[in-house]
C-alpha cells in the first residue's frame, strides 16, 4: 500500500485562531487574495450559529525553508515561520480571523480593510455593519468586541443589557426578563462559536509542492467547476514563486495612479487571472486553461505521460513569455491601441475578455509575425472595435479564441496576420450587420450595452460634439471627467414624465438607449417634462440651420425627430446610431 500523504483531523476554531495569531498557521502564495464580500462573511457566521457545516480545510505541514511572509493578517507574529500552511479554506479562515480579532486584511486590490459584522442578540441575527448599527442599542456593531471581552463575558453582557434597558426607558418601554435571558443566551452562543469543530485534511511534510498542487486540484475538481486560473497560479507559486509575485505586483501597480513606470492606465485594472489567460493564449496558444494546466504539469499530449523535463521546459517558456506580457512598453502601447479606437474610459468597456484577448492578438502580431508598430496599432484598434461592438469574445469565447489561435499557426508573415484579422472583421461587419443586426442591438435599456459603448466610441473617433455644446464627446471620457447640472450629461430626449403621461410607464421602454443623448444644458435652457415638439423649437430657436443640421447629424437624430411618435423615433434613431458606428470604423480603416 502506498504511503498516505494526509490525515483527517477535526480542529476547534479557537485553536485555529490562536495558531493564526501566533503565525504557526500561515498562508502560502498558492492561494488567491481575500475576495469574499462582507455579505458572504455574514452568511458564514449565520451558518455556524445555526449549526450548519461550513466545509473542510486543507492544511500542509510546512517543509523547512517556508518564510513568514505567508501569514494571515496585518501585523507581527510570534512564530518566525509557519508550521502549517492553509491550502484550501483561506477565505473562510481569513473571514473568521479578521472578524473575531478585529484585524484588517489585504483584499483583492491589495488594500487593507476591516471585515465588520453586526449581531442582534434579541433577534439572533447577523448583518453587514453600517452606520445604523452603531447608533442602535439593539445591535452589537462589531462582534469582534464580544470576542475581545471573552474573559469578562458576564460583565460585557451585563453592560449590554443595561445599555439596551436605558434605551428602552427613553421610549417608555420595558426590557422584559425573558428578553434579558434571550440576550445573555445568544451572546454566550456567539462566544461558543470558538468551539465550533471544522473537519480538516492535513497533508504531511512528506508531500512536495507538486503533490500539494495536485491534491488541491484533484480534491477541488469533484462535484464543482474547476477554476483553472487558480490551479495555474498554484503551479506557478510552487514551482517559481518569483513569477507569481511578478504577476501580482503588475496587477497591484495597476490600481495605483502614478506618473510613468507603472501598469496603471485609464481603462483596465487586470487581475492575476487575466494575466494567466494572456500568457497561456499568447505563449502556449491555449485558450482552454485546462490544457494549459496540463502542459505546465509536463504532460506529453501524445503519450499522456507527465515528464519532468517537459515541465521544466514549459516553465522556462512561461518565464520568457511572461517577460513580454508584463513588459510596460507592450502594455501601454496596447492600451493606446484601444484608446485610438475611441474606447477612452473603463466605462466604455462592456467585457474584459475583449481587452484580454485583444492584448493576446497584439503580442502575437508583434512577436510572432513581426508587424511594425504603426501598422500593428491600426490593426489592433480595428480588431478591438469589432470585438467590442459585436461581443465577439462573449459567447463560447474559449472556443472562439482557440479557433483563431489554431488558424494563425499556419500563417507566415505580417501581411498574412493582418489579412486574417481583416477577413474576420469583414465577416462580421457586413451591410446586414449595420443595417439590421446592430440597430436591433440598440433596442435595449440594459445598463451595460456594447452597442451604446460602440456608439460613444465612434463619436470619439469622429470627434463629434455633444448637443448644445462646443465640447467633443471625448471630453466626457477623459480621466477625471465628471458631469454636473451645468455641464454635459446623458439625458432623456423624450422625458420620462412625458412618456408616463402618454401611457408609457415601463422603464424598459422609457430608458431605451436610443432615447439618450449627451446634452449640455445651459442655465437658460430647460426642457422640464414637455413633449419634444414643445421644448425643441424653444431650445433651438437661436441656432443657425447649418449648425443645427450638424448637431442633429453628430447625435444621430432625424431632422424631424421632435414631431415623431416615440416608437417611430426609436426605430429611426437606432438606425442612425448604427450608421455612426459604421462611420467610426470606416475612419479607423482609412476609408
């Protein structure tokens, strides 16, 4: 029989908390940052209070040499290095430790923040803490204070009951003896959560990093979807921790505005999972991360055998490709490609996959096909424009990306690369697409709309101006731009109140994106809730006919729009908005 690499142990929560506090139990870099929302932490405490299971933990008896930079929480620890590492269950333990100790954690944006959970002892109810909980005598706004007063629990409960009783008296109400007993019982039950038993798989120190990574993958693959991003990050961590740190630093730097020398930009804050997708698609030509993971494990796809030499070769390739992916010149040149396509702000990015996989195309064009910089910028701008408006990378995106990667393998030379992308674009941007498909895409009230974003991007490319303004639409999307009542805002052309008066009450109808335009309302201009045929002649009375025609054209408005019925107006404007998107692409193409 083979040697067992694990043993089953049930840990009392209090002991786990003490081990984390001392640094005996630490966090390896093969886990993602703390990403749970506070509402999920509330549910965790609620489940424990009701006696429900909260899942198992997986710990690893740390080999010698693991550093103390793998510990949970912000602050010093008594152990110089952890004796055990948390392999699975980090989110739960981090939540419990932070709430019970009142200590801050690093979140997914690498910022320190507390996790605050409130408790109502009368109702035996948890909530995410807000200002009202701090004002209410019935709520314990931070349950960490209960655990911090565990050694004086009777005094703490007495003080809480007295505070609640005084608050009741102010309202001429009485705190009954039954309520006092309920409060005492529920606070004691909250304290006794420290005795909650958590089932744990403890991996022995006989297991090496590869074993740990494989166990993590195999255990987590049963009964739920695999998250290959995490698995690949796991492999990178255990094989070459420095590469993982490079990825995380790149992502962290993208959250901090600094002048030059940083990944920060106005469009996109990448996550480690985004970088993994880029390097796997660009470096390994694999869109399906499951296969990329197997390659990094050293699996020979022909024989099915895992080979150590092959694994080492793949990690050498990973390091090289990661250099190119994280190169700041490449990164910012790509961002400039997207900006030149009119997508000037993160608010215009409907799907992050379009950015991720267009960056892959940029890198392939630059390194695999040696396309010159000027030509590559124009090509990538056109590609991003198409993929964004058509949601090219939204449905079955891994299949779509893999198809493109496979097709590119057989091509040679810069011109072949460009022609492939242009052929794909032309297959999408047909006359029927702009005349039928795209207008239908404007028939929505969705808050996030690729069609609306493309319309705004096209206005930026065409340098069009907002209504009643000398300001180009692009000025709205500059970093730091924000609207006020005296500036440019997005407004209903058919006012909502007017539409209600004529029987159109559903916001899905009133908030159609074709009913919006960027308008600069000056102090003496107000449409109130009037019908368009009443307010439009007033607000345009001082505008010359040539300027008025240009304003209508720039904002996709029919000449006689104000006298149209609402349904006819929407249909006509949807077609005009689609025509502006088409003109934007034609300008990018030099047509």
